[in-house]
């Protein structure tokens, strides 16, 4: 599996995870980013990396369901968030 396929799979996983919580807006945003990535890898990678910076960025997302912190899901979110960022960093040098 190449890096683009890995990134696409990670985006699918993160969208599912975000939908299970109170972060439906982020899930929708990442579905759009996934489409952008499929249409133009360089544009998609750039847009994904842009979600990681600034106030109220994707780095600040914490998953809750009905006001209850989702501990295991947040651990998975952190892993996927790092994985996506690292793959995008690698791909940015290619595109």
C-alpha cells in the first residue's frame, strides 16, 4: 500500500471516529478533504495540513458523547491525527 492509500484509509477511519462523537462538523470537513485528496493529492495534502494549525484547529478536538469524555476513542484519535500529519508531511515533499 502506498502513502496515498494509507492516508485515504486513515481518513476513512478518522471520519468514522468523528461521527461517533459530538464532532460531526469535523467528520464532514474530513470527508471533503478526502474528496480533495482524491481529486488532487497536492491540494488535498495542503488542505489537510492546514487543519492542524491555529486556534480551534484539529489539534484541539476532544471527543465527547452526551457530555462524557470518550477515552479510548480520544486515544485512537490522537494516533490517527499523528499518522495523518506524518503521512502528509512525507507526501508534501513528493507533490
